[in-house]
């Protein structure tokens, strides 16, 4: 079965990784950023070796997000993000082919334990099964 594993992040998180502290996120050092990338790279390598990795991508910062809907007049209504008030957004995702929910939960737990500076906020990890072409999961 295929699963989508998503990790959340905010604009403040992206700025913290560029060394700018905020009320919610301490500034990251270059070494902490590199440790995070190495950790995530090791997860990707392990999942590639087991054949469970279908795809994985980090996403651009929330400031670059656009949300497009159709307004009451039938024209496109474009806003600056899908969660305008909170600016929460996906920071990255994995598409995994796993035997069961327990296995993908083990992987999500590993993702959630990514190294970060002391005092940095937790980054929730969400698991969603992917429907097959018939609409079944």
C-alpha cells in the first residue's frame, strides 16, 4: 500500500534555518541545518535500499505558496497560501510503499525525531494512505 508522509513547517521555521530567530523558533546554526539534511538523507537512503521509497521532496517556504480557487464571479481568486491565518504549510513529503500502517508509522516516528536546535518547535508528521485508481485504499 502507498502512503503519503508529510512533515509540517512554518515560515518562521524556514527563516530560523537561515539564522533568523523568532518568538517561536530559535536561529539554526549552519551545522544544525547540515545535520538535519544529513539525517533526512540517511532516511531516504535507507528507504531506497528497502524499496519502500517512491518519492521524497522538500518544499519551498510558505511565502512562495499560492492558493487558487474560483471566486463568486467565476474568476480565479489567488491568495498567498492555503492557510492564510497561520501560514502552516507542508515542509516536505515522502511517498512510501509499505506493507502496513505500523511500518509507515515507524518511519514517521524516525522522521519526527530529526535533529534540531534546543527550543525549536515540534514539527508534526502526518500519514495518509493513498487511494488506488479504483478509489479504494
